[in-house]
């Protein structure tokens, strides 16, 4: 039988359909066997993270309960131990979250890369199909009939062509949809990358916090010598001093004016050794303006000092005032919620001034001009003596644990 050119082209087209169909099926099987286009990453809230969070919640409740107990050395150590465990659990939880999210990111990136390669191959096959279709033109059922051996063969070819075309459309749609979905997932996982960076920053903060908490515990054991009686003595003295300071700030105590003082004048001397509500030689320097507490470090001029306020760290001075004591200056405790304030030695309030001393002199000097007052107030079974200078700008400076010159 002589085959016409038109019939020959039809046969070529059908052969191309068969070849291209199997090419599509091979690519689809190897690259997109699962029609589900959206990846299902492992949840960053994994079971390990949930378990850690449950432990964190339980320990937080325990810390809260311990904090409500009476102030004893053992209860304070129990709170610190629980807080250390709590921070360690937070570190472990953060590390687990970082691991989970990082694995999700890696898995998704690989899937996206694989799908992109699949789409490149599919695009090449589609281009070949377009070329073949263009050469054949519009294939009519009549042409397929002419090239068929019988009616059964005709309907088989016609049905096969229809199935192949529908398969192509579905495969193209599924693959394109998968690409879009994976692109969306990539944006989501880019956000997760940012979350990882945030978690790393949190991890660093928790690690620093853990180190500080361990130092806090050691500092308490050192000061109290792990003795309940010493702890209670120091605690009661601190609370008594806090009450006395509040009364002094409100104008309480026996106070008398002794005249004017100039900046740099010696106005008192630091009491050497232990005294009422004082565990040792130091000056408690305090600043108030219109009755409100101020941070002395914002008024004193910048200079080189030695910090002996462990476990707290160093801080800066940014004012213009001269210092009330001579060099070299040692800082025993800063202003505000210091370590000792945080563990409740001042009744939950801040440390109201700075504790300083000099190894060269006990002399205390006025930091600014003003009216000088000398006073004392009952504290811890004795009298806490102090000096006060009222400046013309409404600022008062207090010099505690001193005696008049």
C-alpha cells in the first residue's frame, strides 16, 4: 500500500506522541512521582521541644513557689539552683528548635532544586512536541482514519491521542502548580532562616545569663560562707539600712546644719571597719533631686576606677562632678537593681546609691557647693551617721557611714 505524504506525517506525529508520552512519564516518575506539590516539613515544635517546654513551665512554677518562701540561705540557694536549671532548659530548647528548623530549610531547598531540574527537562520535551505539532498541523480524525488498518485501530489511536493530550495537560498543570507551591514554601523557609538567626541571638543571651547565674550563686556562698547565721545577719543589716535610708531621704533622723561647704571641702570621714548597718569600710554615696532618687554615675565625672562589685559588671560615669573620695577608687556596689537588690536584700527595691572606698584616705569631700548637714539615725541597734549637702539647684547629696570631721 502506498502511503501518502499526509498519512506519513500523521504516522510520524503519532510516533512522536508515543515517544514523548513515555518521556513525560519517565520524567514524571523520576522527578514528580508524588502528585502532592507542597512539602511537608518536620515541625520545629518537635516532641523534644514540647517536652522541654513542659519542663520549663514546671520549673518556672517551682521557682515562683520557692521565691514566696521565707528568706533563708537554703531557700535562696534552691531558687538559684532552679533558675540555673531553668536557663539550661531554655538553652536546650533553643538548640533543638534551631536544629529542627535548619533541617527543614535544607530539605526544602533540595526539593526545590530537584523540581527546578525536572521542569527544565519537561520544558525541553514540550518544545519538541510543539515542533512536531507545528509540522503536522491540525490532525483531523479523518486523517487518522486513513492511516489506520481498521476501525478498531482507528478508535484506539484516537483514544490514545486524547489520553496523551489529557495526560500532558495534567502533568504540566501539576508540575507548574508544584513549582508555585514550592516557591511559596521557599519564602516561608527564608522566614525560618531569619527565625534561626533570632534563635541564635537568644541562645547567646541565655548562655550569658547562665554564666551570670552561676556567678551569682558563688558570690552568695562566698559572702555568707555558706552559713545561715551569716546570711541572716547580712540580710537583716541590709534591710535595716534600707529602712534607715528611706527615713533619711524623707528628712528623718537627728540632723543639724553646720554651715556652708565648698566643692572639695572635707566634710566627713569614712568609718573604718564594721559599724551600724555596715559590714565594712565604705561610703554609701547617694543623690536625690526634688526628693527622687538619681543614679550617681550620671553626675560623677569619668575616671579610672576598680570594680569589686562581683557578680555585677562594670559601668560608666558620665557627669562633671568631682569625686567625694581620693584615688584610687574602688566600686563595691552600683546603683539600681544590683545583684544584692535582685535577691531581695533591700526588700525588693533598688540599691539607692553607690558603695565606694579608697585605699589611700578616709576623707570625704563635698562634690558641689551647698549647705552642709550632719546627722544620725537608729539602725540595727546602733546609730547610722551621715552627712548631707543641699545644693542650690535642688539636688541633695548624702554621705553615709561617715563621722563628722
